């Protein structure tokens, strides 16, 4: 049999299976089953997926909540764009807005205290990536995503948009300051 024979005479499922080829097929099947079994394990024991809440909202409703938080808890402004830095009390709701091409406002949180972080987009789909902690979420317009965060180390953390959102995507950076 050769590859020069017409297709009707060389159907692959009618060919005898070589022992080495069968070994590789069995190994691939075992590896697939192992990876399939690991998915629930990574979700439950490995804490790979964030358990969160999601609510329907509108850009106007979400903007009003975020603006109220900024008006109440702003402690200073940073950068040449005069972005507000907000220091809300522990155990409170914190609102972070994703919009072309900015995370607004900058947040200042206390180490060891819990916060309910609300995320929503006012325009396009964005990705919330907290570096260097490797926390990733999709931020979708019309939905308010809520996660509970408890910073365990102080410092400056960068919020990166990891979902391409247009020509200024590379400039969409935010900050979360964690203080003692």
C-alpha cells in the first residue's frame, strides 16, 4: 500500500494499526482523561476560578454608584489626568469603572481588610487583570461583577486590561494601592 494509490483504496480506518501508533493513541487518551479530571480539581481545590456575583445594570446606574463613592471617599488625585484616589472604609462596596481606555478611579485599600469590589464596563468588553497576583475576570457592559477581595500584602498593584478594546488598549492601566 502506498500514498500513490487512489483514495478509495487507501481508507485509513481499514489499515492495520501499528503497535507504536496504538501506544501513542492510548497515552493520548489517558492524558486527556487525566486533564479532564483535573478541571474540577483546579476549580474546587486549586481556587483557579473566582466565585463571584453578577447583576444586570446600565452604564448610567453604575456610573452613579461609582461617582457617589468617589465624591464620598476621595483622599487625593494622582497623575496628570487628575484621577481620584479613593480610600473607602473596610467591609464596604468599592466600584471600579472600565471605560475607553481607563480604569477609574484609583483605589487605596487597607491590608487585611475585606472589600466587595464591583466591576463594570461603560462601553466595550474589557478584561480585569490584577498584576502580579494573576487575578483575571471579564468585565462586560450591562453587567456588574462583584468579587470579595482581602489584600494580604501592602504595595502598589497594577490593573491591566487584558481584552483588546481598541487603539488605546495598551494605555489602559489602573492602580490599587494597599496600605497598612
